[in-house]
C-alpha cells in the first residue's frame, strides 16, 4: 500500500496557473500508474489525466487536453499536475491516485486502489 499526499492547491485568479504535487511513500513508486482526478462542488469525481510507470504513456480526458499536463519524477516519488489558464469552473478538490500496474492507465476511478486526501483549488473570477 502506498501513501499519497497532495500539495500545491490554493486560491488563484482566473487565467493563472498552479502546479500540484503528489508525493508517494511506502511503496515502489516506479511500479505505479498514477492519475489525477477532481471533484467539483456538487459533482462526482472525474478523471483528468494519468501516466504510466515509465512516464512514456499519458492518458487525458478529452476536456483536459491543452490546459493540463501530468508528469512524474520517479527519483523523487512525485507526480505533478500542471494547470494553466485556470477558470472558475476548475474549482474543485484535486486527488491523486495510484495502482501498481504495468499496463495502460485507466480512466476509471474504481481501477485505482490508492488515493490521496485531496487538495483544494479555488479559482476566483
């Protein structure tokens, strides 16, 4: 079981950028597929992006391409979510998730078996 801790959330003005980090401990980080999800107020948790073990494969939800990017640093046990041109509707709790897998990242939240506690991002207009 790996422990995931997100950071980097906060309040940002529309049009601004944030980079979220998720640090993993207690597991073999390089064995994990990693994903980012978010839960907007009053909505279900939604898939955003995911990255394979090696970082060679990334999967994006269609609506996330262009403004969001995922990357990982296996040496630092960290996965990043770069968010640009933020909009008020990006206000949400952002979660990282992990699963020990050599396969293609899944877009399904149920596939991931390790979750962080989430970090709040608020975008003001």
